[in-house]
C-alpha cells in the first residue's frame, strides 16, 4: 500500500509532540544530575563543599556555584542591601496541596420530582499553592545566611 505524504507528516508530528511532552516531565533535578552535567564546576569546590553538595545541603561560606549544584536554579533572585552592603537572595518555591470545598449548582431531575429543579452539590477538591521553601542570601558571592521552611 502506498503511503500518502500527509499521513507521514501527521505521524511525524504526533511522535514529535509525544517526545516533547515526555521530555518536559524531567524538570525535577537532583544534585547528582547537576554534578554530572558540570563535573568541572563540582571539582572546583573544596572537599567540604563537595560533600555538602552531594547531600543537597547548604552552609555559610558556600559559593553561588555550590548552592546551584546543591539546590538547583532558584525560582526568583532578589537584589537588595543591608547596612550598606549589597545582597542577593535566591528564593526557592515549594508546592503544597490544600483541600478546598466546592459548591456546584445546576438543573436536573432529582429527588423524585418532575421538572428541572435547582440541584446543589457540595464536594471537596484539591488546589495547589506555592510557598517559599527556602532562601539563601549572598554577600560578595558567598552565602551569609540561609533558611529552609519545614512543612508538616
């Protein structure tokens, strides 16, 4: 059977979209993946900081490169100053599920009555919201403070 060019194009387009969708799922990274992506950067760190990066930990005195390898790219970068010194703050976001109550209304034939009557439904759903999971403050390219938000 002879294949028409349009069918080949549609098949190629569907496969391309499927691959693009699958590659978009791999957005969660780990210190191991970031180290593997840039081993020279990892090797440039002190042995103490290399060990902390492997464990995904941050401490005062670390460079921006070490924090990137440990925690990844920040969601937000803020510029500011304190006591006349320039500061840069990296903000990392987390996401949490929150139960929400939903109320719906429609018309239907319910409860054994004739005719369309208002029908109210109460249910529960889940919504997601972002929160600040961690922040890191840098002064002259080095960590001067950090904090992590522990959620229940």
